[in-house]
C-alpha cells in the first residue's frame, strides 16, 4: 500500500471522463487500497481514481457517521439511480484544490449502484455528507470539479487563487516531463 500523489487543478486528467473498469483485478484492488491510504493521509472524505492520475471509474469514501464510526465505501463503475428533490448547500473542499472551499448545492439523498472491491454488485443509499461525497466523486469521474458547481460570484472570488494553482500544476507537469529525458 502506498500514498499516491494527488493531481491538482490544472492537471488535464481532472477534466477527463474516466473509463469503465471492465474487470476487478488485483491491480484494481491495489489501486483501491492505495487510494484509501492516500485519502486518509490527506485527511479527505473521498477520492476518485482520476485524482491520482488513473482515468478509471472508481472512487473511495470515508464518511463519519452520527454514531462516531466511519462508513468506508468503494464504488466501481458507479451510477446514480436516485436523487432526492430536496437540496442542501454546504461548503465543499477537494484534495485536488488545497485550501479552497466554497458553497455547492447537492441533492440531500442519493442512491448509487456499482461494484464493490470484490466485483460484487452493490446499491448504496446515502444522505447528508455521504450523499454529498458520492455526488462530488461521481462528478470527478465525469470530468467535473466542484468549483464548476459553485455560483459564478463565488467562483469569481476564487479566480486568482485557481489561476495560480493551475499555473503551479502545469509548471510541475512540465518539469517532470523535462526530467524524463
């Protein structure tokens, strides 16, 4: 198990729609374990595969419950099968956007179908933070980032910070490519 580098805003994979996982292999299971390690090391709530540079449709979440436990979930090839009409707006952050937060409206409750880490079909219904995490990570798999869900006023306030983050990310990518030769 390993902590993987997290792709930050400006990395093209964050705007790429992830491809379906055709088979849950040992490699996929290893990726899932590494993603949990990475998410927990960064003290995150969720992490999509494309955030660690892998354009596959899977994500992991660790959401605290009201009882003080943590609900861990792996979803491979997730599909939303239900979204409540009731909405909730809360501040969100993202491991790909360090120290950047803003209000995002999401459905209060969702149901998601997919596969677990053993390739078995699962259906998970969540509300509150779990529903928010599912929707946030599903957006990542579709190449959508949370800042695109903010209203324009909040996004414009973050514009300078976002441009600087993208500049630093692109510079880091260019430096790594140069070091390969």
